[in-house]
């Protein structure tokens, strides 16, 4: 069988022909390319890809001291994430980068320098500093640290995604590599990096796309609904029966407050209120299904926990949320910011959970009589002088909820046939939790 002859493209545009059986560097390049592509197709994460890549570089004779990769993402809290590989650990360390203004450390980093060059139109710019040659190669603060740790050579590069990709906006990946080998990286080692990083970048892009899709779906649909949609629950009419506690909260007299406050202040207030409410759900199994203007619908599934415990968690979350809102209102009033009161209703029932909508615009939501009833219950808060109302079904399922609830009577709910018994916090529970009976939204 004749030897295989292949060609590899380098970022500098040159093509190198080689004999696939006789050229060791060519064989390593091909093997590393195949590994990266196969790993990407298997769905390996960015961390797994980078860890495997660095370990294979070391096996192939590249004396790595440290290596790093990072990429941007679309997430409300995190601007990006990265992985740092260290020889002494032989593993990667995961990092997340919060959103916010660029730090001084970032602005003075080699990464920012190569990204700036990429923005200027340079294709896959490389930055190299021969650290062992003297201070003129230590022109970034990070390089001073690397040299002090024994590094002799440093390389940084960026690969953009798409023809006009901008790595600063989630469309690229940046790499850095350091070695402590005397004389720095050798030319064959540099060629191994130049020839295989495009393939690794493509595999990381595949994971980044999956991660961004998952993050966006969970951000806009909620954790459970987002996971189901990402796993293929996209057919209109696809739904399943779910028994769940329903939590419906609405800001009282929101129109009055919004009429006398500037738009940015209203957006800030809504964010503050919804974050305060949601915080009490996170560690109790509650999931926000949607925000509806100035209202919020959340669920506590009974699928993985008994009803009594689920109801207890939901009631605890509601009480904690009301206490937190009282505290935030005092803080906001002292700061001269608009404040509001929130009414909340708790109910339990069977709902249909799935896709509803038009052929090309769906909503993953819950529907059923129980959803209508909890929304109607919340409307009674003002008339009953309460901020928190609970259904009789919830009380029965919760096993009297520790004696913290009392019946307020039977009431007609709009669109519901029979009057429903409604409960609220008992006087003892209100005194214990310092939750007032009601609060009318103050003038601002």
C-alpha cells in the first residue's frame, strides 16, 4: 500500500506537503485533528476538550507550563467562562466572568490586545513574548507573573466565529500557552499549535452553541421548561399532566406607581421586586414559569416530593418573600426610590404542562382550571386586606401547614362555579413573621 500524502493549511496561508508515514509532526497534527473533531461530535464540553488537548500536547512533547482558553456566552449573569490548565495539577480549573464593565486587569491583558487586533480586521492574530529575553517582553502585567513563575515563552491567539465574528460579543475563543523550556517553544511545537487550534476552536464552538442555547432557554422559559424544550419538546400541543403548587404574585396598584415614575425607575423596581420574590424559590424547588407584566407565575412540582412537603416549602417561600419585600421597601423608601406592595396566592392542582400557541410561535406554559383559580384568588387580596391568600386544597394537601393558617370564609371567584374557602396567615403567624395584613402602594 503506498504511503499517504496529505496537505495541511496553516494560519499563515502556507501549505505543507508531507508523507503521512514518515513525518512525525504531520502524524501528530492529523491525530490531534481527528481527536478534536470526534470529541466535538460526541458532545464533549469545552473543559473536557481543552483538558484533553493539553494532555495530548504534553504527550506529543510540548513542555506546557500553563494554558488557558476562554469564550464569551449569552447569560444574564455571566459574560463568559474559561478553563486554565496547569502542569502541576494536570487538570483544568473552571472560571466564570461576571457581567459588568471591563476591569483594569482585563484592559491590560494580552487577551484584550489580540481581540483589539481581531476587531481591526486581522485574521487570527498571534501575540508572542519570549519572556526569558528580558523586560521588553514583559509588557503586560500577567507576563511579569508568568516569568516570575519560571515561564520562558508565552503565546496568545484568538479565533473568531463567523466571517465578521467578534470574540468580545460571544463569537470567538481565545487561547494562551506558556512553557518553561529553555529557549521557549520550538518551531515544530508552534506549528503543531497553529495547525490544530482551528479544529479545537470548531469543537469548542459546537459546545458553546449548545451551552448558549441551553442557557437562553432556561433564562427565558425557566429551568425545567427550558430543559424540556432543549431536549426536543417543541411540538405544538405536546403537553403532559402535572400536579403542582401554583404561586401567583401581582404588584398592587402598579399603574398608579408607574404613572408617576420615570420608565427606567420602573424597570429597576420590577427587577428588584422579581429578584426578591424569586430568591425565596431557588433553594426550595420553585421555578418561575413566566413574568406577565407586573405579575409572576411560579410552580412547585409534586413529581419528586410528597404534597405536604411541597406545600410547606411553597408556604415558607411565600412568607420569606413577603418579609424580604418589607425589608426592601424600607431600604428603597430611605433611598427615595418607588416602592410597591405585592399580593400573592397559593393553590395546588392538576395542570397541563406543555406547548400552546401558533404554528410558528409557541409558549411553554401551564393551563387548566387551577391556573385560573389561583389568578382569581389573588384578586381578593385587596378586598380581604391580606397580601397572602391560600386555597383550601392547598391547606388539605399541606396537612394544616403547621397551624399557621386560618379560614377567612367562602368567596365567589370570577368564572368559578362554587364559592371557594380561602385561608390566610393566622394572627399568631403574622405576628411571628412581622408581615402586616395589607399594604396599599404608597404615593411616590
